[in-house]
C-alpha cells in the first residue's frame, strides 16, 4: 500500500529499506515517485516548500527539535541581504553520539531519500551546493552516498554541486559550527557564535544545516504534503521519527515510531527486555535517566517528556539492566564526555574534568560527604558557559544520574565499589577507557 493511501501507517521513512546495501534510484522512484520541484520549470516554485514544511510542523531530528521552516527562512533572508552570494546546505550525518545509529542506517539503506531532501532544501533556500557530512567511520554509509551521487549524475544530475565531507569521529564534531569550520577547511571544532551558520557559514556563505533524517522527512513532506505528515504524532511534535533502541532489549536497533508512542510498546516491538531493567536513558549522553519503574508511564515525544525536563534528543533510548553498576557506568561515560571537549572554553575543559573526577571518586569509593553537593554546584556553574551546548548536555546527564541512582551513589560513598562494578559495561562508547580506581 502506498504511503499516500494509508497516511497513518508506519513505516514511512524506512519503507522498503533493504536488509543489506542501498536502495537504488529506480526503486526509490518506484516507491515514492519523482521528487517534486525537480524539473526546470518547477524549480521557481520551490520556495513554497518552506510553507509546506511550516504547515507540517517539521522539527529538526539532530537533537534540539528546532523548527525546520524557521531555519530555512533565516537562510533565505540572509541570502537576500548579500547580493551574488548563494547559500550552502549541509546534511548532518556526523552522528557523534555513540548510542545513535539512525543516520548511518538511513544513509546506508536509503541514500536517495536524504539526497532528495537535501536537494529540495537547497532549491527552497536558493543554494547551489549540498554537502553531505558523514561520520568518517561509517564506511557503508559513505559508500552508499557516494554511489547514489554517481547514480544521480548518470541520470542527469540535480543541477547543483553535491559532495561528501567525511567527519572525524568525536562527540562535538557534528555540532553545527564545528561542521562549518570543517567544511571551510578547519578542524571539526565548534566556534563561538554569532555569527550563526545561517548568517555566515561555510566559506562565509549563509548555510542551512539540517540533520540527515530531518531532510529525509522533508523529502516525504514535499511529495505527500503537510496534512499527510500530521496524520502521525502529536500536535506539538508531529510525524514519525527514527529511534535507536539499545541496551538490555532482545532486538536492539533503529525503529521508526510515531511521536507520542509509549516506550513500553516500542520495547515490546523489539522483542521485550532481555533482563530486568534498572533504568532507561532517553536522549543519549546529553539526555535524561528514568527509573526502570517509570518505563510503563513514558511516551516518546518532547511534549510528553518536557514536564520531566527531558527530550528524545536525536531519537535515542538505552535500557540499562540491573546487572551492571550505574555508578561505574556514569563514571566511565562522564570521563569520556569530558575528554570530548574541544578544549577551547575554560568551564568546559576544567568544569567537565572536575565533574568527571568527582563521579570517579564515587565509583572508587573515595567520595566524601560533600562530593555530591560539590558536583551539583560545579554542574550549575558550567551550564550555559560553553561556546556550544556540550557542557549543558553532560551536566544534564550527570545530574539526572545522581538523582535516579541516588541510592547507588550513596552506597558507593559509604561502602566503596560494589560487585557489579567489575561486570561488563553496557553503555556504548566508541573506544575503551580506563576507569580511575582508588589508589
Ligand atoms: C555537542 C553537540 C554535538 C552535536 N552533534 C550532532 C550530530 O552528530 N548530528 C546532528 O545532526 N546534530 C548534532 N548536533 C546538533 C547540531 O548542532 C545542529 O543543531 C543540527 O545538526 C541541526 O539539524 P536539525 O535542525 O535538522 O536538527 C550537535 C550539537 C551539539 C551541541
Ligand atoms: S563548550 Fe566545550 S566542546 Fe563546546 S566549544 Fe567550548 S570547549 Fe569546545
């Protein structure tokens, strides 16, 4: 059944995704039809796409859920104010978050959907260049994207320059100003803003940066319309989203869900939990912990999560089992996150290092009565003080761990490491890291 005929069904983005390799252009067009605004005579109307995106209420899937149409309008406005300067579009598939896989799955299997979205966004904002920024360690995604670009060139091309920028592995490499820096010939490190990328981005040109999944949704909205898009999801958070589910679940992987779906139903669809659950992390390593007992009450949309000061981030849920030690897990991930600082802002470099050290004291059993209060105080001093939001994310992760795992932290402070401290770690990290232990 076509997506149009049954607008409330799933999957949408993942329709027809091959088990291995990439969907080719012919099959992509057979499923979704030709991309609109592609023919020369239609291109002038591409600006109306921004209205469609606005009516759809499309929010960015890169973490901050920023309204996609507002960003596009800002780029159009900046482009108009600088005669002769054409904007650039970046598709962000850097996916620096270790618990996320959705962008590489999308690009690996459905590169033409992302390319359609990028090309359409470029037409809508008047850009003449599209750069796919892809995690350099995501070999199959890089291959699929490269082949898809060649395939499109062989069939006439998209009338704009399309290229790939491999992005060095790193938590902050996918932050938007880091990508601007990288694509302008510098290192993948965030820079001070303003100017914002929409004002002065890659090679000083107005730059639209969207997550790869955001662009894939845009490709479907352009074809099926905003009413279709809103048939799923909530009023405030419409549509479907990709969500990477990992940890203590029978079938971890990337799922497409309707915003507002219960977390419990997603876990059920993934074959259930593989072992009793201590807690769930929503939103990844800039996200929020929830006690395992709360899982049955949680719905997966930012409007449902906002009262808990939480969000889905880039669409991430990790289930932590009761087998592992949450203090040791928090310690290991916090030290890694502190090490991901781009080393440019004092509060980020020193503050995150100090917070990681305090959590390590808990894990090692050397924390004093004041260590918890000190950590919370440092966290409040670091928040909002970086050039990018990396410190804010780490602080959220740590303070919610201190809250949800309060008993375990208190227990470690009193009695030192527990039996579970030495068990295999569950939270994913790209590289092994030595845990600091008591001297
Ligand atoms: C530390 C940090 C890391 C980020 N990493 C990514 C990333 O890997 N991929 C991504 O799409 N957005 C990432 N973002 C968000 C981007 O800065 C930007 O907001 C996003 O790409 C915009 O796309 P969207 O509006 O479609 O969500 C990161 C932000 C921060 C603060
Ligand atoms: S806040 Fe941290 S990660 Fe962000 S730019 Fe400053 S030093 Fe780099």
